[in-house]
C-alpha cells in the first residue's frame, strides 16, 4: 500500500485528490494539510511514501515545506503551472517531480506510483515548459562543477536538461537504451544527484545549458 498525504490550501482539491487516490486498491490517503506548516506536521506524524504538494499555501509555502520533509517522504508538486514561477525552487528543494493540476486522473495516479518507486517524474513535454519558466531569470551556480564528467556524459546531461526521454537520447546519440541508462547512473553518482529532476537542475546551475530565448 502506497501511503499519500495531500497538501493544498483548497479544500475542494484536497477532497478530490482523496477520493481519486482512495479509489485505487494500492493507494491510500493518510493525511491532509491546508498549509505548509500543517504539511510538515502531518508528514512527520504519518510518515507517508508520497506527498502531493501545492506550491502556494499560507503560513509556509510548498517549497519550504518540501525542503523540511524531503528526508521523510518523496514530494510530487502539483501546481497551476502557468501561475507558479517557483516550481524550479521546489525541485531544487528536493521535490521528485511535478504535475499540472489539469493532469488527467489516470496520469496523476501513475505519477504517484512512479515517485513512490523511487523515480523522478519529469515528462519530456512538461519538462520543456518547466525549463522555459524557471530559466527566465538567470540563476547563479549552486552545484558542484562538472569536473570528472566525460564529454559523452555532458552530451547526455544536456539532452536530459532539454527534456528528451531516454529513448530520444538513445536515438539522438545513436547508442543503445542500456548505454544511456549507464551514463545517467554515472551522472547521478558524479553529481551527487538523487534523481533525474536534480540532473536537470545541475545542468542549468552549472552553466552547461541555458534557456533558448
């Protein structure tokens, strides 16, 4: 059973997510929160596997809440993307992925399972929109450099940051899917990144890639 906490300041959205999640035999909502402070408290008490986290909440926003609970549970940011300019900060704070609030129900359920399984959720089409949004303002490098990263690994990292899937990267570089996965595993280790989301951020913060304007 995958245990879920829903954190959103809108009661209607929390209720809708609860009904949807609880309709699945392998998913269970074990708590709700209407503020960031409540989210930290509920997560600390209930120890869920996944938190559906809104960005904009009173008392404490979802970014700070994510930073405080990232060692306890994996965070899936669910946001009105066109209104939120802080999804980038949420990922840097430790979120494992993000979805838009107009995501189809089946995709949300699948996303919970993906994140609970230890993977990052960065769908290529949504990643491209994220990149466009969070690179509007230049960001000073905050990560370690790319020393020790091979030229081929830099190519892979660049393509990840541009929103390509593993299959698309394999086709672009004319290598096998297994080879791409090996490069990604090495990048995760060398950059001390826990998932694909953190690799995207590392690529931008290290200056390897920048937004296309």
